[in-house]
C-alpha cells in the first residue's frame, strides 16, 4: 500500500486519448463485479452448496472451473469472491487516499507544529514494512475485512499526504493563489479550487495502482489465515484451501490465482488510460 | 498426554478429509517398487515440533514420536495396538495385594554413552517421572522405586493400579541414566543420553521449523539383531503439510508422520500407510449456555449430524463414530445404541424444546488444519437443516483450549486420542476436562473409571466402558463425530515400517534399500 | 559537498534517527497495553494459575507506573531480553538470532536478482522507447506487479522444484551451497514483484541519459557499444534508482514475510506469520521491533549513500 515508487504502466509514453484501455479495464472490472452479485444464476450453481457426490470434478461445460473438495462449483466461488475482493481492494486504496489528501493539505497549510507532527507521523509509519504493519494490526484487532481496511488506512495514506503537501507548498508561493487568498478566499476554497485539481491526477493514478497492491495484500493475508475467514469467500483463502490438491486437482487453487492476475491487468489498463487522459 | 492432545498435535497426527475414492492416487513419490536410495539416512517430515527433550514435557505428536527413538521405554506398544510388549524390561510381575510391580530388565540394554542400563537407572527414572512438573500427576500412584539388583526394579504403589504398564509406553516414561550421568538436568537435556535406538546429535532452530538429527546408537538392546539398520535420522518440521507432500513426491522426504487424507489421496496405496482408525473427534456442547441447557437441542444436534457424510469426505482415513470414545483400542466398546443419522427425529426433538426460540450457536475449532475446516463447513450445512444457525470460530490450539477451560464456547471440536493400548487413557481426559467444561454430570463416569482401572478382568472393564458410552449418549454434552487414522506416507525404498495406532512407531525396525555398486 | 559537510550531514541524519527509534520503541511497548486481555495471561498462557499470574504481574512490573515500565522495557531491550515464546521453550532473542541470517541471505539474493532482471529489461526496453520490446516488457512488468507472490511461489514449487529436482521443496540448507540453492526460487518469486519498480525507474533514466548532450558528444567522439552504455548511460541512469534503494529494500523485506511462509524458510518473516497465527505476543512484539529498526537503519544508510554519491543533495 505504500505506493512510494513508480510502477510500470504509469509513465509518459505515448500520447493518446487512453479511452480504449480505460474502457476495456473498466468494463472488465464492472462485469466481474456485476457477475459477483449474480454468481448463482449465471453459473447455475450455488457457490456455497456442498455436493459430496461431485467432488473434484475437472473443468467441464457443466463446471467451467471444476469443483472443489466439497463439490462446490469453483467458477461460482471465484465470481462470488470478486464481491469480497474488489470492494475491499477498492476501499483499501480509496480510504487511505482520502486520509492522505486531507492530512497532506493540512501539513502543507499549517506549517507550524501541526504540519511537522503529520510529517513525523508519516516517517514513523514508513518505518514499518507494509505486510508487517498489516500483520501486527490484524494480530491486535483480530482477523477479518475490517482489520484489513484499518491496516490499509494506517499504512497507505503517507504517499498521498506527501504528494498533496508538495503541491500545496509549491502552489502557495504562486501569484494567483496569493491573489486568491488576498482577495479573501478561504483556505477551503483555495484548497478545492486550486490545490486539489493540481494534486488529483497523480493521486488518482497512485490510487489505481494501489488497488493492485491492496488486493495482493488482502489475498496474502487470507492465504496466511489472517484475512477473510470461512464462510466468507476470498481468492487468497481459496488458493490456500486448494493448495493441498495442487498436483492432481490444480484448478481449485489455480483459478482464483488467475482471477487476481486478471484484476491486476484490468486495473493497470485503467491506470494507464487515466494517466494519458489526465496528462493531455 | 492423550489429554486434549493439544489440538495441533492431534490434528497433525490425524488423518482427514478427501480421499475421493476414484481418480486420485497418481502420486509418484519414491518412484517404483524397485526404488532405492543413495544413502542410509531416513529423512522424516512432520508438522508438529517437539515439546522439548525431556519426557516430562512430552505432550504433542512430535515428541510422542521422537522421545522413544532417543530414550527407549521399559515397555512398548504392540504394532497392532492390541497391548504392550517388552522393551528395556524383558518382563514384569504385578502383585495386586502387595501393590507392587517388579520389572526384570534386559541385560544387553545400553545407553548411547556406552554404560549399561541398570536397576539404579530405572529407579532414578521412576522418581523423575513422578516428580515431573508437567506430567508428574500421571505417576501419582507411585510411592517409591528401588533397584533390588543390577537388573531388577521393584515399584511400590499407593493404590491398586493396572494402568501402569500402558503408562510405561508413553513418551513421558523416558529412561534416564542415574543422576543424569553426573550432569545437571539443563546440561543433560541440551545433549541427552538415552537407551533408545538412536543417539541425539543436534537440534537446530527449535520451534515450528526445527531440524533434529539423530545417529545410530551402537549400544541399543537389539543391536545384536542388526537394529537399528539406519545410520542417521533427520526430522524436518514445517507447518505446511502440502509442501511436505511435494517434497515427498520429489524424493526429498522418505517418511511423513501425520499424513492427512488431503495429501494422502495423492499417493499410491503402498505409499500411504493407514492403520486402523483409533483417534476420536468429538463435539462438545456447553450445557451451561441457556439454549444448550435443553437436552432436546443437544440430542437434536447429535441426530442431525450425518456422520457418514463427514467420513465420506475423508474416505479411507476416517470412519463414522458410534460413541464418544476412540475405537480399535483395547476395551473400547460402543454404546448400546450407536449414533444414527435421523433428520425427522432431530426435527421432532427440536419441536420438543421448552423454549422454541431460533438457535444461533458458535462452533470453535483449530483453524490451521484444512481437514478440520472442511468438516466444520459440513456440520454448519447439516445443522442448518434443523434450523440451527452456526457461526464458525477458527482459532489456534491455545485459544481453543482456553475457550474450553473457561467455558467460553457454545460448541467446540477436539480430539481425545489414545496413545497407549487402553481406552481409559482418553476416558481420563474426558472425565477431568470435557465433562466439567460442558457442565456434564461426572458421577457415573468417575465411578466406572475407578472400577475399570483397578480391575484386571476384561469383562468388568468392557461393562464399565459401555456404561460410560451410554451415559454420554444420554447426556449428549459430548458427542462423537468420527474416528480417524494416524497415517504415514512411506517411500517405496523404506522397508520394515509398521504404523501403530498410537502416533508412535518402531524406528529401529526400519530399513532402507540402498543403491549398491552398479 | 565538502568532506566536513558530509560528515556533518551524516551526523545530523544519525541524530534525527534517535527520536524516531525512541518513538518506535514506545509504540512497540504500547502494543502490550493495546492487546486485548490481560497481558500477564498473554505471557503465562491459558492454563496458568492465579498465583502464577500474580507472580508474572510482579515480574513484568505491571504493578508499577507506566513510565517506569517503559524504562524497564528499554533496559530489557538494550540487554537483548525480549522474553520467551508462548510455549516458553525458546527465547525470542534466540529466535531472532537464528532467523536473521536466513532473511538476510534471502534479501541479498533477491537484490541481486532484482538488479539483474531490472537492468536487463530496462536496457532492452530503452533501446527503442515505445518499440515492440518496450511495450511487451511493460505488459510483463504489469503482470509481475499483479501476480500474488505467494501464488507464484506455489506454482514455482510445483512447476519447477518438483519436476527438476534441482531445488529443495521448502526449507533451508546447512552449507553455503545448499543455502544458496534453497534461496533461488524464493528470491525469484520475490524479485518478480519488485523488479518492475526498479525497471521503470532505470528505463526512464536510460532514455533520458540517451537524450542528453554528453551522450551525443560521446557518440560523436566515437564511443560505441557497451562502453558507451556502461560509461555514459548506466552510470547516469543509476542515480535516481540509488535513491530508491531504501524503498526497494523495504519492499523486499515486506515481501520476504510472505515468501518465507510460502517456502517454509526459517527466517524472521516465517516466525512473524506463525506468531500471528498462534497469537504469540512476545514474538510479535520482538519481531516488530527488529523489522522497524531495520527499516530505520536502511533509510539512514540509503540517505547517507545518496548524500555521498550525489553532489546535489543539500547539506
């Protein structure tokens, strides 16, 4: 969640509208999310229904992704899990972004002790590698989606705060901002009119790639048994459940892994498209 | 010991899940019937670390298997689980009226440092067991032990007891050299000296990822018979059972202890050694909770659980339970009326409840085992059929234990297992832990336990056990789910291995087919 | 930067790290206060008697004022006393001592892989910006960031280690040769997620260096091929990535926690996840301290390195 570094797909290469990749990525995610709500009717199988007579069926027309150790349809489960993973990954990127933007603006404006305090706090947070911070917080709060979100919020706001603070510091020296302030515009309006529009493009691109990181952290936590617990359905947890059968019933753990990669590609498409748009 | 056998230990040592009948079993580990190995080393994989090097601390499956390799026991388990057989003691006499046991030691038993095992060593060991901080309570019937000559030891008891021979096969009954061969206990357990088939060499990285290395003990009592045959034993512990299975299939492990059906169904039938199921898995129902105080609900839950379905997921490793106690253990008899799956009866019982409010219950279990997870998901579905909503509560073994002992649970899963050939071993645990935890009436069980452990007559023991099983059925605070096998994965070039039902096995008898010349 | 200026910068940076370290210690100490339940019970385990609990409370100094408890905690940390594991069988400091070399070797091998992968792909991609290779590499890099490390680890174990037999399937070695062999696959899994980050930075550095005037001048002077790349492109392109070093190491350290669990490597990361699963408080507390102090140290070293290498850093 610490998007402190440049990630591929976020670079100034070709100019272009970016519409095609943006659209492709967005449609992919939207479809996946929509399908997660209708997994049962779409696949014709109840994702939670165990059928001990249909265990470990390989992928067929009936069960596209095969069935697992309890005879549950893996395709239906992969789709339902999207309803857990996507919103959590999204929130895991958006919540820290909002916190970071507010704290960053605060740190940029209030140059006194408040600004210093925010930046020192940022230093402190960055002293913890993200997984370690997450694991420690989950240890303290107990496993689950809520703990994951708290961990993400605590760990990932720093990047945004630094970004927004930088923009504020740069802008406040600019003539038009000074003029606006002299004209009696309040801090809030200056912030909304001038600072945010300048900081937002980059923040949005950060957030897009943070979604991928948030997803892989959530999946890793669940894989380690510290994230989403059964009967909740989550990709990392499905991979862990299918791991014992990797050699003979590979589909149980390979399919959810492919789903994670698919989301990664879709988000990358969106991020790339957005960046081109915002840089035009 | 068996004691709650630390869920982690029991679970690791226990066989579970899957075994989907057909279409599996294509594993290649060890490869072919003519397979050989390059060196005379046995590399063992397991998921449970040892509890330390002293017998007193022995508790989980890791120590249960390792301690006998290093120390040796006065008596050992028969491989088929039907009783005890000679170990360091060639024979023993029990005098019920005098309350004494007399042990006659083999003359060819020797410690790894070369000294012979004498009566003084054994008498010293009895005192250490009785005075042990952790396991001493098991030996509280021992008044004193004295060596009457170099190879005879007389043990005086405070009360009549027929349980001692079984106890002597436990991993807590480790034979030490007299006065720890002149060392402090701390020095001794850092590099222990024992009379078992192997000598302690090193213990690296103690804990969940530890490696223990043992070398052949040339002074072992069966050395003349060419035992042990193996030069070196290396025990590699790792928490990841599926990874161990890959390592086994890749020829990097020769033996896996505590094979579960999840992994075992990937092996050939020759490689997966599955002894008779002898570990019970039970469900505790807390009758101190308002809803569960109604015996009708407890009986309804028992009737609504389809034990055949639970077992079918782990075909070949697990069988449905008939009562609360492990089967295939001497004197284990089923209740007069074994459990039956009867949904209509369960619904009728639900209707007879005094309070007809809908029921929501939590189900606590040890969450790291994939096999337990599969089972609780099935139970949740089955209880939904009678309108009981179940919330799954996975946690680690220590938390499960503390939930049980503090009464902070609705339903809890755990495994009473026998580690010696008597069913009174698991009964003692149910009596001292589960019954009080679930608020059950212990009077009948206490009485029958005393009757059973002071008698030498099998008919008397059987009757006592049946009464205990029937009482458990009537109270339904502890209900049996399944009985599980303690299975092993064994490479094709490993010979002479026999799985016992008690988590341990005779490592001295194991041979490895070695590549010769060419 | 003058020699004295550098010295002063390093000194200043060191001084800055001291309050941060103290606050970290305070935070880690505060974990004991935040963790739900009785801290004495956490230490003693669920089966402790009332008398044992009371003794532990006194032993832990829980009957004393909080600030005094913190001072005592500092004293214990300085003397290396971090308590024992929940089962009481091992000291936390022993656990850390045995896990540290494993994690360090994993980090070292991963760093080598990351630099090799990133360097090679960046050179290839920067050859013709926006060319086929560049675009292909960008897509592959996106996959690299998106693939869950633990999943890649499982696939490497089943798909490479098992069929080839060239690598141990989980676990660590006991000789330098076996240790290195055991580190290869985990380090590979780890680098795949981190290399793209370095690659992106290197690539843009190379592209910019190629566009620069001195590059054109060198070319005009007849410098060609690898010499040109090495002396005039890589050297300049490497400056921004060096400032990334600390961040990359933190990323690797973070990823190591997951990779060690996937491959069963007995390092600090595996201890951490196992402690979290078993709710082993002392171990979590000790490891959190070690990890965060390591990051402080890495950042310190990183900043000092950048200051020494890059004349533009303000003193």
